[in-house]
């Protein structure tokens, strides 16, 4: 029995569960998607909240360029570029035996400074927000100060009185750990069993306490939460529910709008933008999607991508059970090579806030992510970690769909040939060379 019902009964009500349980690649276009004018209010946050986050990041820019000289070239703003995938696109068409229209682009959060993954948005933002709250409350800082003053021994001694705890499969721990340690916080990262050794080593080298568990992500998060509950000086970064993480991610929307405008790419009703976002617990893709909806309205179509072994958000939104159900409840093992995506139970906050703003969800096998990793490197020279490839099949899923999705959102052949498809690459830059070589070898073998 699964939550009081047999598997047969679940599959009768929700036929796609059969594919999920069989670990088959699946696509589900969300019939509940609604116009921004109706659905944005579900989120409970507004463009003013995102503007506030953006202004906070601007205040910290002078600190960041001091503490992390690699941000000097972007004047202390943590942002990634977009690049066209004109060589990969025809190869994908061959791979999926489909003519792929429109233009395929890559958003390189894989190359974000400081922590080399999409977590450099939300994770770092939450640490900065917490640091600012403390420093303002204790009179160390005013809003008009040059925040570069935080790059000092006295500021580090001040933050050294406080702790930060987080549970992570790796990348969130990296961004919280590196940023928190630089400011002087005592950071503890509770790492799930699937976290890579090099990430633990790197964090320890930054002076972060790493606690390792034999269990998966949910247990690591629960342990972090417990540590913080018993200690008033400890701030817990709640990956499952944090509004601040979400807002840090959402700032990406307005930034992307500027980048597309600079690249002379039009986005409107007749020039749709499809964005493919790898999803773990949901905070990063959910926050980015919220920012995109604020920036582009109904012209942007956000689609989440998950591993076949960890389809937690698809399962949660599809059944409407959100965080009341886990993939393990259905016997799906939540074991995947895609770092950051090995999450069995989705964020209830994100699922409920975003369910009418997301056009669809699909799953990708680990073998496909590895193959695409090698194909991406061969055709474009971009080196990404497996999870960052989850967005690549999206263009083919949308153009090949037979569920009536494009008709429902009113996009005919002309609009589809005008479309821009953006693959959100979420990590890769910090993967050590030998690990990257192993990924590439595996991918090339699978490609044949
Ligand atoms: C964390 C992560 C994601 C997904 O973010 P969630 O907030 O967990 O949904 C995607 N890709 C990579 C590389 C990540 O580290």
C-alpha cells in the first residue's frame, strides 16, 4: 500500500505514475498552467520583494569584489553569460530524429563565480541577507555604508560569534560554506551520502565543518534543522522552505531580460521563450521561474527537468500531494549521478507556489545526461556536470509533444519557429579535472 492505496489504484487515477515507477523517461505538460495575471498571486511574493533582493546584492557588490577578486570583472555582481548552441542543435535533432526549430541557447550558471553552480545565486544571497540583518541590528553597518568594510578582521570576529547550518547534497553546501566562511561565520554543512568527496574536501579547506551521513538529502536537512533549533546563535538555511533562497534565485529573471535584449533576442507572444530548468528540491528552478514570469510574463514557458530516479516535483505536482509524497513511497530509489537533483521529496512551498506557473515537467535518464555531457563538450566545448545537461532534451520534448500542449498555449508553427529555447546549465565549472575526464569518458562510451 502507498499512502493508503494500491499501486494499481494510483496508476488508474494518475497513469503517468506507471512510467515513473518503471524509470522510463516521461514528459508531462501541466493542464493547470494559468496566465500570470491569475497565478502570480499564488506565490505570495511580489516584484518588490525581488527588487529588494536585487538592491541588497548591489549593496554587497563592493564587498564581493574585495573578498572574491574573480567577481572584479562583473563589478561584484554574481552573474553568468548566455551562449548560443548552434553546433549542438543539429546534433540533437539527429539524436532525437526530429527537426528542431527556433534557436537553442545555454545559460551558464555552471560558470557562476565563487561556487560554480546555480547555488551561487540563492545560497550566497541568503548568507548575505543574514549577515546584513545581524550587522544592521548590532550597529556594525548602516545601509549607506560601503559594504567593503565587511572585508576586515573586525567584521569577521563579529560574525564569528554566529553559526550557520545547512543540509545539502553538495552544491548548496559549497555556496553557503564558502560565502559564510569568508564572512567569518562558523558554518556546518550536513552532507548526504551522495555528496562528492572533492566538495567535502574543498569545504574543509575553507574551514567549514562537514558532517557526513549515510542517508539521503532529506535526512541531512533534518539534521541541520535540529542543530539550529537547539542553538539561538545558529541560522538554519532551509532548502525546503526558504523564501530568501527563492528570492536570491528570482533576481535572475530581470538580469536575463537585459542579456536577451543585448543579444537582440525578442521575447513576446509571437516570439516565445522556453526555459529548461534542472530541478532537485525545487528552490532554484522555482525561484528562477518566478523571476522569469515577473520579467517576461506569459511569453516565457518554464519547464522542469528531473532524473528518472528522482522525479519528486513531477510526482508532487502531478498528484497534487506535493511534499506529502516521496519518490521512495513508490519504490523509486532516488539514486542518480546528477548532483543536486537526488531529492526524493519536493519542496511543498515551491510546488504549491509555482504549480500554475510551470508549463511542464520531464524526466531524463542518467545515461542520457552523460551522453549529452559528451555531446555538449564535443560540439560546443562546454564542460558541464551531469545534472546541468538535464535541460538539453527539453527542446525536443516540447516540439515532439502529442499532448495538445502547444495548441493549449496557443503557439502555432510560426511562433515555434520564432522561439528561443534556453537550457539552464546549473553546474560544472568547479568539478576537478580528473572527475570531469571520468564524466566525459563515460559519456563518450555511451555515445558510441
Ligand atoms: C541544486 C541544484 C539544482 C536544483 O536546485 P534545487 O533547488 O535543489 O531544485 C540543479 N542543478 C545543480 C547542479 C544543483 O546543484
